[in-house]
């Protein structure tokens, strides 16, 4: 950001932030840009002519438009929705103890008119939405916070680098990591890393490294080598043996084994990852990950034994599903940890990759799958699309509900589950991204609180959403038990007739397409109820 201690400074005066559609009317025409505008496209795809050059416009692109630039709009042009930031670049020059302000032309730094490269569209969009929301609360032109947000955004765009971590790493560990990145092709010992860190003992260095990074130094070094290996394997005409040597492995076989353990696929498969035939073995609809990336899996199998299913039924089902997997001849099987017991069976058909569900991070799983099938750009666009949808859906729902509260429940054959505020992808969507109000009692520590029907107290919520899980095992009987309790009849949502039976949002929330469907269904349910009540 700018500092007034320099002789000449570049600052940015914020004029306005808008969310608009373009063009406003159909038909060909020309538009002369009157001001400096950062324009982030969130919807629409088509072509325009920008200063004489044909430009294909698509979602999640960022443009810097400058005064005098000409936009030619073709006949039957598409309509684009965008966030726009109007601003003035000002250059302050110190002369004889006073500052003189002049409009800067062109912009200083790495920004040039036209389409700007965007490595992290989510962060760009988030900054624009933050400025847009700020402009609704106060005069954005005179907002100090708005100016600071704009300067940070332009600084990040000019740098095109990751935002520094809020927690500074110990300098000794930073030095050792720099040593790794410079010398990873060589054989590196703990003693060498400890010496690079500043002459520490190997034991003290290892303890400090694990505390700062969360992993042992040798594992971190392996990850550095594998990251470089992925870059080299992505190059045209790369060879596994040569890549292994370049990243510090004398044995091609050992490199391949370590690569598969770290990445999930062999180096050879990684080189062909954009052309692999992929099957899915999952109880969490992981096939939706692939579909959101434009890939149709060759087979979708679910071998989990659901409650209420007999041993014989399950055995026959497993046999049929494994046969389908084998017949589909996949190159890769992506599986969740509910299917870990079938690892050896899967290997008869293809290499399996099991996603790590110890940490409930659906987004990390999605990005891992995207890398396995070489669809990283599509994954980034999908996540940005989800962000846009959650912003617009959340605004509509909050405007409709006001202070009204929501509770999510899942009834199974054993107990009644009441969802907490966080810790599960569905909780994070409803109470975090959509920012809807949670009813009481609300658990801050548990992602779900399970209890018997007779143990449940009156829930303080105006809307209750219930899913019946494992119906074959008897969840409907447990649901009937719940509805016979005094607590049920005492709930305001029950008295108001605002109890909604929902599909399995709990599983759907693990995938991008599932999260999209949840938001559509939630909005439809509440909007229908809202319209009905307001008519009456």
C-alpha cells in the first residue's frame, strides 16, 4: 500500500461500487469508458470488441477499463452480470514541502488495461462483494475502510502472489525451508537442515520444525520434491526416470512409490490425468465432484452396508457392484473411506484413491479430485460460482426471514440428531455461508447432538428441517416417537406449520452440485411458505 513517506506516491480514490448488467439494452452499439473501472464478470458468456480486439468474455474474468477505451457491442450480444469498482488513480508528488496531486496515467505497477490474469478469483470476488456491501452502509466515496480495501485489492492484483500468512513462521524454519527449495535435487540430511536453520541440534530443529509446520522435516522435503515433480511431469514429453533424477531420487521405482503414496496416482497416470477413465465408489455422492468438473464417471458404485440391509442382501449387492466396476474398465477409482475395506478388490479393476475424511473439508477433497483429473481451472470457477450463489441466496433468505431461526434435524433408527453451528459441511453452509440464524439450544462444540425423542427439550426455532435417514432400519418409527412428545407440540415451528421434510442434505453438502441444490431447495421451500403466509 501507499506510504506518504516517499517523494512520489500512487493512491487510489474510490468513487463507487456497483453490481450491474451489461449491456442494458439489446442491439449493436459502442460504449466509451468514462472512468477507471475494475470489472469482475460473474455471469454470462459471449464476445465483445475491446479497443479493436475481439475478446471472449466469460465468468470469473477481471478487466481493467480505462477512460477513452471503446467497447463494441455486437448485435444479439449476451448479457453479462458484473461487479464494478469505479476509482481514480492519483499520483502525489512532493514539491517544496507540499504534495501536488495529479491523475496518474497510465496506472503504475503491473496492471495494464484489458483483461487481467486472476489466479485466485474467489479472493477477488470476495473483496469486491465486501466493498459492495460496505457501500450500502455508508458513503463509499468518503470511506477510509473502502479506500484501504481498494488499495489492498490493487496491491494484490499487481503482486499476483498469495496473501502472507497472519502468523509469521520462525525465521530459522524459514531458512531451512528455503534451503530445501534450493537444494531439493541433492541428498539432504536432518543435520544439514539444522545447520541451515542456524546451527541448531538435529533434535531441537526437528521439534521446532514440527511445531511450526505440523509435519516432520523429511516429510516436508518430500512434499517439496513432489510439488516440483508434478510441475515437471506436466511438461510435454516428460519422462518418469528423468523427473525422478531431477527431484533427487536415484531410484525410479522408489520415486514412483513415493509419488503414488503422496499424490494418489502413479507418475505415469499423473501425466495422463486429463484422459483417465474414472469410476467412483462412494456413499457421499462423490460423482457430483466429477460432474461439476465436466466429467461423467464410467461407473458409480456404492458398496456400503446400510442399516436394515441383511448380510445376504449386502453380499449380493457387493458382488454386483464389483462386477460393474470391472466391466467399466476404469483407469482410476476415487473412493471415500466407507469403502476402505474393499481396497484389494478395487485393485483388481484399477488403482484406487481414498480421500481423507479425518478432516471434514469437502472443498479440499474437491480440489484433490480436480487435480487428479486435471480440471483445476474448472474447480476454481465452480467454487467461485458457489460463492456467488451463496451470496445472492443468503441475501434473499435473510431479507425474507428477518430474525427467524432455523434448526436442522436428522432422524435415524437410533436417535434424533440436532445439528450444531459448525463442524459439518451442511452446518457451515446454512449458518456460515448463508448466515442464517440458528435456533436454541445451539451447540457450539458439537457438530451434532444426538438424543432419544423423550430427552429433547422444546426447540426455539420458527423453522425446522428434518431428514429421515435409514428408513429401512426404522427411522420412521423414531420420527413418530418424536411427534408424540410434549416437546414436539410445544415447538413454535410445529404450531406455525413450518416443519419441512428434506432429502439428504447432510450427504449433499459434501459436493458442489449438492450444495447448489440445497440452496435452490431451501429458497424454494421458504419462498413458497412466505408467499402463502403473506397471501393469507
